[in-house]
């Protein structure tokens, strides 16, 4: 496969006119300069489009959508247009450090078997000031990290860079039905077809602001994450009762189980998964067993307190 550029940076934007210029400048000022920058304006109703157009650079490919279609829809548009060997994920309210593209590009070039990498990040506030809180993602080896992704997303989404050929070969585009949690599903599916890892280096400033977080969105995000956790079990081809599904989700989220019967329901699911995995070999069997043993022990501790 031939690529026009080494890296395609894909960034959706929806009503982030207040922040998007900083995000754009952080990419244009990268020490690694050979890239295309695909910016998808997802039907913004503020001044986002004006702010984006104010940046004149041959590397920018501006894609305006007439109406708001959603974050992951916009990302899929950008990724289908991408012509780079690698695709870099970027958010319109975050800031990439100047060395980000160079560090991640060099790592992937030196590790040809690695399909996707993320990094650590730092929190910043609405004014771009560091809050002093680090945002560290798990730097465990791939086989272990792949197991942990059954529980939760341990990648900071706007820090990810991945090989574009894997995206097309395995059709790993975002599942848009998981409206606020598709990045969890994306990296989980990616980890099943290729090694993935997190670099223990801060490469992104991750902004926290009022327009980003709402109670309603958090509730929906958790619901979509539960759907993803259950969807991950489909590859094992096991039948579960409603009680088993609920108990499994409680275990995966570290929630308090009300009684021993619920714990038994959850353990039944884990044993079914272990049995099927022994045949399918989707995960390292010992690592999967150790992980399940760990979450069960946590459940026991919570029930006793």
C-alpha cells in the first residue's frame, strides 16, 4: 500500500471555537512536519468554522459538515479520507506537545509489530493551565493490557496513533452506535488483531471544561460502556441469563454485589469465558485467569466490609 504522507492527523470539531485554534496550532508547530491535517467541522453552530479557516496551511484539509452527525461519525469521515501510513487521533479542545508526532512516529517505525500506541497526558483547565493532575494510562504489556480492556478503556483517546492499513484490513472504524464510548470499543477491537501499548511519556494536554461533561452524558457513557462490555463476550459464543449479565457487569465495574448468589452468577460467567478461551485462545489463559481471580477477590473484600 502506498501512502501520500507519513501521518494523517484527524480532528473533529463541534462548537469548540473557543479552543480549536490552540489545538490547530499545536499540530502545525510539531517538530515532525510531514503530515496532512484533516479537520472535520461537525456542523458547528458557533465560530468554529471561522477559527479553522483562519489557519492557512497547505497541510490542512477542511471538511465542513452541513449538520451535526456526532463525534465518531466525523472521525470516520476523516479516517476514510486519510492517506497517511499512520493516523493520529486529535481532539479540538486539547493540545499536543511539539514532539508528539515525532515520538509516536519513531516508536511505530522502530516497532513494526505494534499496531497502535497511546501515551500519558496532563489535565488542563478551560484557560489552558495545568491542574497539576497527571493522567497516566496503563503501560502494561499488550497481552495483559488486552485482558484489562475487558473491564475498561485504559487508553486516553486523543493520544492514540495507529497503523492505517489495520484500520482498513480489519474494518476497525468507530461503531457510531456507541455514541459516547466508541473509543473504548475501538481500542478493544484493535487489541484483538494487533499489539497495542501506552507510552509512559506525556505527549498531550487534555482539557477539562464545562461544555465537555454533563450528568446526562456521563450516564449515557456508562450505559454504552456496559453494552461494549457485554458485546465483547459475543466472541466467546456463550449464552447468559439476565442475572449473569448483570452480575458480570457489576464485577467488571468493581461495584458492590448484594449477596453470594450474585457473586455466583458472576463467577459462572467468568468460568464460561475461561472455558471457551481455552479453546479459542483469544487471550493468554493464565493472564485471563489471574485477572478474573483479582476482580473476584475484590468483590469478596467489598462484601465483607
